[in-house]
């Protein structure tokens, strides 16, 4: 669950080896995640929380991670590998 501007957003994740430990919404800029472990993860984010995912970056902001995305009317699901 992520909260911003007095609203809660449900973020779901599926992974055999990665656990999402923290989600933070940085207004109009990004959604920041902290993970425990490494491997493939699939996250589903409501479009009410974020639209137009353009990049996934590691914490230092220098490396971009490749990802795939699938969209429905209400959600975006992204799949990528946590290093």
C-alpha cells in the first residue's frame, strides 16, 4: 500500500525471490520502491497513482533497468529483474 495526498493506492507484487519492503510516491516525478532480494518481479500499479512509466532506475539513478509493461484501463503491470 502506498499513500499520497491523503489517498491510499494498492500496489501488488509477485515474485519468488524479491520482497517489496517500502513504497514512496514522489509527487509528479516517481514512485520509489525498496526491495529485499534479487530476481524477477511483477508489480501492478493503479493508473490513479501513476501514468506513463518511462524508465526504471536503480537507486543511484545512473543505471536504467529493462522492463516490459502491460496496461489495462485501470492498471499498469511492469515486469523486470531486481539486480
